[in-house]
């Protein structure tokens, strides 16, 4: 018996020691501020000095994109908006042309629920200012006017790089899309720098490539109503995880909550969704889809996701019910003690 | 297989889940606070003793409190005070940031559960 107990003691000691002696984390982390948020770059297995250098290049890329794509500060996009408001044909700068084309394509796929040309409406709500409104709402007549003017991407034609419009109310605001597009460019930059395992995370929206050594990357999904973790997923290969929520940018008037995701059909913040999480290969599509599905709400998210080619969705409605498709359900792990109804949809094809 | 061998195997099987959970899965409290300010190198702070930290940013000084293993923004020279309203952070991966003042703080542990947080 003593011999057996000795064996047991050795075994437990080996287990404990193996638990304590984990290797040093081989992930390089860097953070910087861009697009009005905190961007984090995590690179696995890259020598620190080289990783630092690559991260600085990505930071500069983000700064340049932010300056060029800003909807209301002087830059290429705001200059374009001035021409469109005056119905003047103009040539789109090559640095923003692919972004404009892709935004138009995704808007059409979403049936206009992701609408990148409602910049005037977003500005009216005060979301073009760093300091959000305090105690006041936009004039309801003006909201109705802007909705009736119906700015949509089909009002715009692009021939080569020449852009024209027949509707002076179109104004680009790429807030629901530019961050994802920028993350895709950062991943391109990493790949050309021969980095195969990385995460680029901009304010909680992220794209993952490769994996963390011999295991997948582990991503926690934060609960939309507190600081806790709602669920987690394991990701490897190439995937983007994007969430749009009513808690990101908002203000309150008379106890009512007004957030930044405007329903282009009503002119008011979309009212039936708390958050939408989308998993998709490229970040730009995931970003636009998260916005579109948020606007679509619990009644329309499935058909909108189908049209946009999205295969993994989790939507939390205002009552706290979690709507998701079976493919998403199969890969997400909820935290223990989850107290919410889960509504499983038909499969997305 | 003797009776002692069976007892040994049973003990190991019963012990394994506890050891695994304790060493690898536990949602343990955070061990450190990492503060970033602008493009400066991140600064790591221990979570004891209790104290106030004064951090300079482009808008002015933000004050961070460490108390009983938790942390929060006490004040910051920003308009919306989102960072202050975020309240106390106590668990690993807790993040609060004052974007206008370009200051962020993240609670980290020696064994983080996640590589990134989506929100």
C-alpha cells in the first residue's frame, strides 16, 4: 500500500508541477488609439523587435485610413460629401474608391438596412460630435424630412472613378463599416509581413488568423448589459467576430436611451435589438452585417443574414431572448448559469 | 489489478477535474493592472496596496483608484465620463478606457482565459 501511495504522490506532484511551469506567453501585444477606439494587435511567435516594427506600420496605416475616411473632419471623404451635396460630379480618390464600392455592394445585399449614405441623419442625431447631445433630441420634423429624401446607394453611380448622384441628401458615413475594412487591410499587411498567427482587435471587434501555437485562439464575448463574459468561442484559421450593440455610443434624454445605430427606414435608433454578434471570414462584411442585422431585429435578421451570405449570427433582443442559427449555436459556449431563453432559427444556407 | 491499484486509479480520476479546473479553467481574480497612456510604453501596476494613480493624458490628468484588488477611474477630464461611469473592474480582462484622454487600463491575470474580448 505504501508503494501505491508513493506512486500516487509522485503523480499528483507531476500534475501540480506541470500546471505551474507553463511556458512564457509567446504573444506580442501592442495597443494604440485610432478610429476613436483602442486598437490591439496580438502576434504569436514573432520575435519582439520585429513584432514591434510591424505593429508600428499597422498603427500608421490605421492613422492614415482614419484621416482619409473621416465623415465630418476635413479629409477625402468629407470633400467627396461636399461635391455630392452640390450634385457635382467628382473623381474619387483611389485610396477611398475600393471602400466606397464595397460599402455600396454590402448595402445593396442588406436591402439598405446597412446604409452608408445617411450621414446627414447620423449628424442630426449628434453622433458626428465627440461630445454627444445632453438633454435634447433632434427636431422630429427634420428627421422625417431626411427619411423622406431617402438617400440610398442606388442614387449614386460610379463610372471608373467618377462619382455622380441625383439625390443631394446622400452623404457618406462609413462608421458601420470602415473599422472592419481597416482591420482587413491590417491583416493583409500582416500576411505580407509573413505573420501567420495574429489578432487585430479594434474596440472589441476583431479578426483572427492562424492560431495560438497548438491551440485555437480563445475569444470571450462580453455580456451586453454588464462587464461579465456571456459566452466564448474558439477560432482558428481566418475569422472575424463583430458585435454591434446599443451600449457603444449613446445618450439619454428623460430616462430614455438613444444609441448610434440609426434605422434608415424610421430615422430613429433601431429599437428592437440589444446586440448582434456575427462571425464571418472578412471583417468588412462582418462589420456591415452586424449593423444591418441589428437594424433588421428579431423578425428580419434571418433573411437579411441569408442575403448577405452570413452563416453565424447571435442576436439578443430587447427582452433578453437570444436568437441564433444552429451553426452559431454549435460553436459558441455559454458561461455557466446563463439565465436567458434561446430561440434557435432555421439553418442559414 | 489489485484493490490498491483500483483505489489509486479512482483517486487520480477524482482528483483530475479539480486540478484541471484549478490550474487551467478557473475564472481567477486579476493579478495586475496594465495602464496605457497615448503612445507611451504600458505600465504594469500591482493590485495592492490600495492607492490612487495620477496619469497624464493630452486633456489633463486622469485619476485611477486601486482598492481591495479592484480598480476604477475616479475622474478624468473628458466630456461624457464614460470611463468613470464604467465603475469598478475586478475580473480578469476587465477593460476601461478614456478615449478622449487616450488612457486605457486592463486587468490581467497570469493565466488569462481569453486571448481577446469581443464586445
